[in-house]
C-alpha cells in the first residue's frame, strides 16, 4: 500500500477515534453528526455547533501556513455559510504528545490567504474574494499558468481586505487550531474514560472499545445524515449495553492478524456447532483463486454437512465482477469433487423458486444479485438463521433485517481454513 493511501486510512481512523472521545466527553443533550455536514465531526449543543476537522500528519515535523491552508480554506467557506458555528482544527504532527493550542493569528491567516498554490487559487479565491469578472474568469480556468497566478495575486495584494467576503476577526474568533496527540495516546485516553465509567480492563480491550470503533465507523459510512446524527448519551449507553464483541468488517482494522484470527475463530466455533439451520455464506472471490474457494467449499461440506439427517446444506452466494470465475467454480466443484448443487438456473436464466425448490440436503450456489438479497431479507420463511461473509462484502441490507451476521475479512486461504476448523 502506498504512503498516501496509508495516511488516508490513518486519517479516517483518527477521525473515528476523535468522534468516540467527543461522545464520551459530551454533556447531556449533545448530539453529534458523524462525517458531518460542515466538517468531519459536527457537535451540536442546543443552538451552538462546533465543527471539528481532523488532520493526521505523522511524518510532518511542524505546522506551517502551507499545511494549514486547505483545512482553513474549507472552514472559511463553511464560516461564510453558517453564522453560529465555531471551528476546531485538530492536527497531529510528529512529536506531539499532548493536546495544546497553536496560535492562530491574523498574520497566520494572511500567509494562508496569500498562497500561490494553483489548486487553492482555483478552488477558493473566487468564493472568498469579491473579484471583477476578468480576474474571476482567470480563477476558474481549467488550468492556471504562472502568469495567471501572478495577475490574480497582484490584484488581491493591491486591493487588500476590501475584497474579502468575510471578516478576518470574526473567523479567527470562532476558530481554534489544536495540536493533537498521536493515535496511540488518543486511543489510551478513550480507554481510560471507559474504565472511569466502571468497566474492567478486559471489558474495555476486548469488547467496549472495539465495539465503539466499529459502530462509529459503520455510521460514518452511512449516506443518510439522519442516521449519522446520534444522541451522545443514548449512543454511549447502547454501546455499553452490548455484551459481546461485534464482528463487522471494521474489526480487522483494530487487531493485528493473530488477534483477529483468534477472535474470528472463537466466534465461528460457537456458530458452526449449530448446523440444523439455514446458513448463507457470501464469498467475494476477488482476493482468492477459484480453486481455493472450490477446495474450501468441499472441505466445509465434508466437515459440517456429512450427516444429512442432522445437517442443512448451506447456500454459497458468490460475489464477483467476472462471471467466468463463477462458472469455473461450479465446474471445479463437479469435475474435481463430484459435488452436486442447485444454482437456480434454467436456460442461462436465474429463478429463485428453482433455487429454493431443491432439498435442504443439497448445496445451493448462485451469483450475488439484488433479487437474491431482497428475497433472503424479506421472505421470512427463507431468511437465513445466520450469515457469514468472506472478503470485502457490503451487507447493510442484511444487518438492517436483523439477521445474525459475521464478517471474515483480509484472510489468506490458509487462514480461512484455519478459522473454519477445516483441513485437519
């Protein structure tokens, strides 16, 4: 993974953890919009809104106007739209061990406003400065030249603050820039606050903190603003009331591989003991060879479906962008392992009734599609007793239907065999 991608992931993880800390610090009646409409985190107390933006620069040695420029420009645009909003920019850079204020003065703001960065001039200047048409037209060019930048900035320097569409003093008064501690210290602060609420070290490490992170991460990814807006006290109590570790796709981001495998294996050990049930397994085969998934299915059936009178056969739903992989998988199951299955197809068309018309003691396999998702989540007699997903799989519609789910993510085929207790 390249450095930029890694920094982006660290930034999101830092934002999720900062959101948790805001929830734990909130006074009664406070609401928070995760992945806010104004900034990363919008904290709402009655009519007062604090919009928080998080930046994470682990390798940066100090804060300069060029580092501050983009987040400050974004905040200026929001300041012009929302009169009753205060802003906090939490920015982590190398060496910060505790939270402290960074002086944000008129001189710092002036340095930012005098930028010659082409991206910022193009994106922001026509919004924050009152410009004549010929200068505004220059700002909106598809590609700015060095001469364009000189002309635009010279005009602004000559005319000064009279061009601004906002008050510098008002913006500075409403804005804090804060040096933020590194990820590990932020997480430890969160865990200590949970311990202070009366929970043991084991509960915090193995259940409460991971569940907090996963719930915040899931909600932050929701497209619906109302779903992302939470009452802090209710949300905290909801997380505290969960007595088992959640197994979502976010768990793998919190644990190293060894611990993640241990947690998944522990959960599956309980799940797989009950085979007189209808189990659906959705597999995103993009990270595996087709032969690996075929072998996995063969070993799964051998271990968990050998007693036909006692065991229901599962349904395997294959998620792939390449139908040839799905066809190859079916061919391998039959030719290499003599496994018979029902795929719901007739004349290359898919029929749900045909898929479910076969015996419970016969493997069902199909490609993932909207029809099968809708059928399984809304047709009560055919709802899965539990759902296991393998790989990066979106199961929001299954989660919303109350189906018992577990996500197994980022494991090699060998690790997959291990956590399912297969192959020896």
